[in-house]
């Protein structure tokens, strides 16, 4: 009982330690308002992280959160454009732009724009070249230019609602039928365009100060009208005028014929938000903010966007990576000291990490409304989860620390690996069309990835078995127990791989009209099944000695990696997640490591035999 | 142990199915993005002065389906389709027509409308056609977010918008007739 209490308390402590302080919904921060970006409706909180990661390389800028930063960029762009937000790590680019490279290498929009504008010819030339032929520095420069333009576009997204005109001339105010001292935005001015035209045609009839003001208004209108191409900030829900569900930026709404009383209301609310931000009127801010959320709630569940904002602030996978690593260290410590309490603590930590890992996956499922196995990144997270789960079930059964060791290792390994594939944007990406079927995604893809996870656990058990056997760690009973576990897990792996492959065939039959098409991924899945069947059959028929079976299971890892990642390298077939350059090197490295391990074990065993003789 | 493994497998598989079970389980569409046309959007009332000088509210004429039409006399296609719209409304007693001219000058709108009245007096004066000029774009830009013409909102008797037709149309086509029926 005390040990259970201890476990529970440690668990609670870890959860509490793991949860960062939840941010309050502070005023003057735009975070939960939805935006349509890269085909998905997401909170602006997610978009702000994507934007900041692209330019600054981090999710926050000094003391500012990404949301605070985005809010400033939208509503006080003059200030935001002066912030050194562009992180240029490559000194060649900095020199190319005629700027000074220092250890900080952060530059603001204005200085970058100035140096870019004198080098437009070069940028245009680069833009015309085949992207595959660009050098690293050239494509970085082009990317910097694209990011710079996107950044500016966002800064100008709300220029039509911001008060850019102040009428301080009595004559002009009378002519335009507004009060002296009134502040007007672009839309107010456009409403008065007929009056303005009349005034402009009789310009010479007015006093000099009035003439100056009238000309200034015209010039400002001309400059502002350039912003009409600002399309990225799609916060106006599709009104149903068009058949697709594209949302629109405030500038686009009227130009695309998407205007309705609802968009008019939204624009007036964004105007209020801009005013509230400028004069720091908390009451007006909250009122307009909630009204915007209220209107957009017809199009997306506000709880979902709020949840995603919270999910963004937690970084659950980072927390569980840390916990798995701590557990791995503790297990190492246990191996040396042999104190059972250390093992227990590490098990509690692994379980906490597993729960947090699972919560992360569940959160992604809730946000996306589909199983968490839609991209390479997600499949790594999921395989990691399954591996830890199976290993902990083994540990629960055997209580000999081997399960915990594999759990902590696979957990940290896969989560570390996932960081490499998260990309620099929104990891909650939109599905490729073929995966857009929830039922089959849930059955086929999940089953296949469970199979991968089980294969890795069986493969790692084989490593442990070989080490135990070759270096005489522990007794024969432990060796046999490891071996039996390996057989058990490989049976589970075989079960899921075969089930997944058959389900995949049925899905293929429904969506592509054939059960089997010798697609690289299909062959990969079949190869895993055949490999496992061969090994298990050989073992059951008595043809394969346990040690050979174990070598075979080590090779299973290579088979799985080839089927899982290797297929992408072929660049053909219907299952490719997309070509990733670094994958090839990593796969080769992995194969070399696994083969070296086998060679190492074989030579160690031969050496031992020689010594024994 | 075997029993336990089977139980765990069953739980795993069923939880995957349960978590993903929703009413669109076999659907290939992304239901979150499924559009609800105009989402039962309320039309917004506004006062207007008919060119004959009488004052109305949009709300006053909602006993029939309203065609709230934005146009301008400088817009060629608006002028081309105007007679067809008048004809459509004349033939369908369930429709009322409010044409909002977005011209800079009232005279330009009046000039074209008087030609229409002269040519189609019965269609303009049938009691279901209202003509107004939108001074300072209060109706078009401010209330209905309309900047380009022609654009037509279709508003039902419950004062809800149920369609919006952009650009010039063949108002006699079956497609348009269907769209005008809710």
C-alpha cells in the first residue's frame, strides 16, 4: 500500500511539474480567433507560432509570446516592423544584403526591405530558376524574401479598418460631411468617395491648407488601395456565396463579392478591436473580441480553437521526452546499484510520460477529428506510444526491468526522432486526399503502425536477448523469459501487420478499385508479414535455433524501417509521405548500426567459444 | 496470459473504432469544413427613400421574397440585365424588387431609371418594385459589404438571407429560378 501511495504521489507531482502555468485570456492579445491557413481552420495562436518560427526560429520573441507579437504586427504594425525579428544565421546572406553580421544576427523588416529593394534584380532571377538548381544560400535568400513579403502582408491585413485619416480642416470636414477632428478609416473614405471626387474636381476653389489636406487624403487612399492584395489573413468565414469553403481576408471580402451583413459586422468589430488596442480600452476590446468569436462559432467550434491554443502552450511531447530520458538514466542507475526503489520510480516516470504522450495524441485527434497517424511525424509519435505501451505491459508481467528499459529507450528515441520531422510549420497539417477517410484511417493505418511498434519492441528484445546470451548476463531462466517475450511480441506484431495489410487491401479495393497493386508500400507491408512468418515458422518447426531467430528479429527492425521510411525514397507509389533528403542517410546509418551489432555479437560469441576451448 | 493479450487487443481495436465513430464514419468529406449556406443569416434592416420620395424600411416589404439588388448606371452589364430583372419580378407575384443604385450622383441613376419607367411602365409601377439611391454607400458598403456591382441578395419572408447572386445572370434560366426558391 505505501508503495502504491508513493507511486500515486510521484505521479501527481510529475503531472504538476509538467504542466506550465496556464495562460489567462489576457486583454489585447489575439489568440483564439480562427483563421483559415494552409487549408485548415485553426486559432490565430497556431498561426502566430508558425509565423514566428518561420522568421525568428523560436515560438516566442524575447519576452513576447507569439500571440502578443502577432497582435502587435496586426494592430500596431509601425512598431512591429522595427523589431529585429528576422533571424539570418547564414553570414553569406547577410553580407550579400550588405548588412553587418554579428553574433546576434537578427534584423528588422525595414533594414531588410531597404537592402532587398536594391537587389530585386538578383531576387527576380533566382525566382525564375528551377528551385532544385539553387544553392543553399540562394534558396535561403529566396525564402527570406518570401517570408519578408508574408510578414508585410500580415502587417497590412487590417489597414482598411485602422484609422488612417484625421480630418482637422474645417473646410474639408464640411466638404466630406464629417465632424472636425473625426478619425476615419479606408472604408469610411471609400463610402465618401463620391463627395471626395466632387471636391477633388474643384480643388482650386479651396484654401491652400484645404487643398493640401485633400491631396494628402488622395495620396493615402492610393497607398492603402495597394493593400487590397493582402490575402493571407483569412479570418472572414466563407459566406456560402461560392461552392468552395475558402475563407477571405478583410481586404478580399468586398473585392470577391463575399460581402454580407455578417462580414460587415465582422469588419466593424475588427475596427473596434483596432481602436480598443490603440487607446487600450479593455472593455471595448473584450466586447468586440467575444462578438467576433460568437460570429465565427457558427463555422468552427470555439472550444476546439481554444483547446488548440492550450495544446500549443503545453508542448506535451517535449515534456514526455524529458521524462523518458530521466527514466532511462534511472534505469541505468538501477542496473548499477540494483536498488528496486529506483526501478519503481523510473516506472512511475515512464507511466507519467506515457500518459502525457497519450494525451498529446488524444489532443491531436480531438483537434483534427481523425486518428493521429496522418503524417510521417504523427506516425513516429504513434509508433513511439505503442512501443512504450507494449514494453510497459511486458514490464507489468515480468517485473524484471527489461520492459522498462525498452519503454524508456523507445519513448525517448521516437520522440527525439519526431522532432526531426515536425517541420517548421503547423504540424497539424491537412491530409492528402487518399487518407481523407476516417474509418479506414482509423483501422488500416492504426493497425499497421501498431504492427510497426510491436516489431520494434520484439527487435529490441532480440538485442537484449543476444547481449544476455553472449555476455552471460543473468541466468538461463532470464534468457528464456526474454526469448519467450520476444516470441510473444513478434506474434502480436505479425497479427497486426497481417490485419493491417488486409484492411489496407480492402481500403485500396474501395478507393482505387483493386485489392493489390504491387505498390512499394504494399510490398513493404507484405515483406514485414513474410519476414515474421518465416522466422516464426522456422522457430515453431524447429528449423531455427533461438539465437538465429534472435538475429532475424534484429533484422526485423531494418525491414520495418525500410517499409516505413524507405518507401519515401523511391519517390513513386501511392503511399509516399513526401521525399525527405535526410531520410536516406539516416536509414543507411540505421542499417549499418544494426548490422554492426550483429557482427559484434557474432564475433563476441566466437571469441568466447575460442576462450572456452 | 493469452487471455489477457486477447482482452488488450480487443480493447485497443474497439477503442480506436469508438473514438473515430461518428455519424460520418464512411464519409470521405471533411465535415468540419462543410458549408452551411448563409447559416440562417439575418438580413439587416435599413431605411431608404424611394425615388418617388416615399420613406420605407427593408423590413416593411418582407411579406414576399425580396431581391435586394445593387447596381450602378456606369455598369454596362447592370443596365443590360435590369429589364430582365423587372420582367422576372413582374411575372412572379411572390417577389419584390429593391434596386439600390450605388452611383456617385443621383442624377445618373435617375436618368437610366426614367428610361426604364418609360419603356416598361407596367413593370416598374406594379407596386412590387422599389428604386433607391445609396448616398454615402450606407447600404452597400457599410451594411451589406457590397463594393462591386451587380450583386443581388435573396431574402425570405422570415427576413433571412438564403442566397446571393454575383455578377450578371440569365434571369430566365432554370438555375436562377431554382435559386430564388428556397
